[in-house]
C-alpha cells in the first residue's frame, strides 16, 4: 500500500478556485506530530535558564494574571447576554486599556518582547468573525488578549478560578457538551452578534478545531462559516529557530512546552490580518465551500499546503494498539477518501464480516476498478480512483480486495489491532488450517500499517518456533501477548524517526482552547463542494 500518483488532479483553467487544487495534497509530515530535539548547547541554555530566568518569568506571569483578575471581575458583572453599551463608558475603556496592558506585560515577561502585526484589523461592522490559523499552541491566545475579542469556549471553562473570570470579561460564546442543542444555539448566537452592526466584540475562531504542527492547514470545520457573514482571515507565524511553541497530540506536553518556551531568551510571533473575505451567494448556501475557499486564501498567505485531514484522522494516527501508525502512513489518506466517498465507519464496522467473506471468496484474485466499486457499493469516481491507486502498487489496474478490507478494519477500529489481524488471517489463511506464510504476513502488516515496504522475516521466525514455515492466528496472538511491543522490536527497530504514540489522548476531545461548535447533524461538512476549487 503506497501513495502512488496521489498528487492533485489538474484543475480547469477557468475554475475560480484552481489554486486550491494545486495546493491540495497529502502533507509530507503528519500534521499532528511535533518532534523537538535539542542540541547539547540548547540543553545547557535550558538548564541555565531554568535556574535563573524561568522562575522569575513564571512569577511575573502569575502576578499579571492575579492583577488582571479584579479588573475583569468588576467589568464582567451583569448579564453576559445583554448587548454591550454603545459607546463604551469611560471607565470600561480604561479597564479595557489596563487589561490589554497587563496581558501584554505578561507576554513580554514570557519572552514575547515584540509582536509583529501586519495588515489592518477590520472593524466589527466590517467583519464580526476573525478566523485564525494555523492553530498550534495555547500561545495562540496572544492575539485574543491583544484585541480582547470574544472566543468560543467550553462552558466548563467559566468555572476555572481566575481564568474563568478573565474569560467572562471578553464575552465568549459558551458551548456545553451536556446540552444536546448547544451547538445550534451557538451558531444562532454568532449569527445574532454578526448582525448587530458592530455592537458586539468580534469573535475569534480557530476553524481547524485542534492543534497541528503548522506544516499544512487541515480541514476547516464549518461552524464559523454557517452564519454566512464576512470573515477576516488572520494567520499566525512563530519564526523561531527552535520551535518550543507547538503543542500537538504527539510530542512535548503542555507543561513541557511552557517550561521550554519560558527558557528561551526571545520568542517571535507574527500576526497578519488579511483582507476581509465576503462570501458569495453560493458560499452562503454552502458553508463547506466557504470554509474551503477561506482556507485556500490563508494557505497561500502562509505558503503551506492544505489537506483534507481532520481531527478524526488525528485520532486514527494516535490510537493505542500494538501496531502504531508511522508518520508517513497511507492510512490517513485512505481514511480521508473513505469520508469523501460517504462511507460511514459505524456502518463499515458492522459490515466487515461481509466484506471479508467476499474478499476471501476472491482469494488472491485481483479485480479492476469496476468490481472494486461494486464491492464497496459506490459509483466509480475520481475519489474512488484515488483510493484504488493506493492498493494498485504495480500500476496494472488490479487490486487485492483483502488489502482493502484490512485497511477498512484499521480505520473503523484503530485501537483493536488483534481484531484486524484475526480478520486478515481469516481472509489470507489456508482453507484447511487457517495458516499463513511469511509473504502473506508481510502483506497483512504492510496494509495494517499503510506502508509500501516492510520486512517481517525476523518476526515470522520468532513466531514460527517449530519452523513449519507457516503460522496460525493463535500463534500470532500468543506471541503478541508475550511481547506486546513486538512491533518496535521486530518491524522497525532501527527507525529512530518512527512516530510512536505513547502519549495518546485520554478522550476524543480536540486540544487547543477554542471549542468546535459545528453542528454534528449539519450537512455543511459532509460533502465539500468542489465547484469553485476543482
């Protein structure tokens, strides 16, 4: 299984969004992984700063938070639903100025001595919503505190001591996970504020919905674009030699990022306000198209590619299991194509036994694109051809259905490694005893990892203790229980760059501080229209 010919298809010259077709490609790096390696000199600097400047900076930052708290408390008294008075009273202007100054002092103490600002921030009447990307760290709060814009936050955050008071001051829109109707209410509230003709503060939204390593822009969630109001794109850059800012799912944790960042002499950040983007009538009707076009504009300003990977792909990449996906796995691309074809993981999981039975009947016989489409019960399309090419390693227009079923099993249940292997043994195993040879085991594991090449000789010999030249799933299962880390030892022992997932998130909740509020039952994100893009 490999990414063969997965580059973007040529877009018609007349396409309004042809530039997005040029940029749309799988990123070279997993966007949810950040690898931070310090040289000996950098380690010495961190050690020195830990003993000297770090505690001072931490104390100053804490003092600034405490100083801001009573001001925010007084200013946030009253109903949060009440429309802000216009014009603002003098005392509120003074409080706003003081809070901005205190927050700027806090960031200065943290090493952000200069914040480079490019472009002009639009007035609330021009653009009620600011879309920020890429979202890569909790330090992305810098533009929030500089502008005192509202944000979309989890309702639980307002109960956090001190922090909750500061949050309430900027009049956020709260999303409650316990309220089934909360996301719809959030969109309605944003619409109400957007139509207030600038009476409410602007709302800053991070449409990616989770943190990435800034190598590309992942799929924008449609929540910010459902109101159909003009937005101002804002791009963030951290042009530092050592990237201690990035906080992704796999890499340094939140406290380590804070510690390493405060141990740098100087931290750079750039905020660029792009021109206001006013949606067309078509984009107002199709929030997914609106989101995609705004993402294209921001990607061009950043000079990065865009990808259709989402937070759900992050969960796939970092799922716990004995077979942990490498950074260059094809399965993220496969999962994207599965979504694009409208195939639901929940339904696919229920049908895995049926799919495996059909693939077993075919055995090793390879099929063409038409039979492949019939097998998945979808029409032949460009997306299906892209999926087909993942398995057509020889380029002869033929694929093995068993490989597709193995990939589907991984995508549907990424943490259940042994269930996927057992399913594969049923398809590849001999009729009489269910055994597989070394070549079949290699094919199974290559597909389960989404890689083109994999050496399994040592692993096969370790399992095949009696040297029969074949093994059963029972043999594999017993070996996996005795050696749960067999993959690290036998499949990629020398790949120091292999991205392991030791730090898997405890729950499927995006990191970052801006909650997603895209309605789960909205059609906005299901089938992104390609009319203006491709």
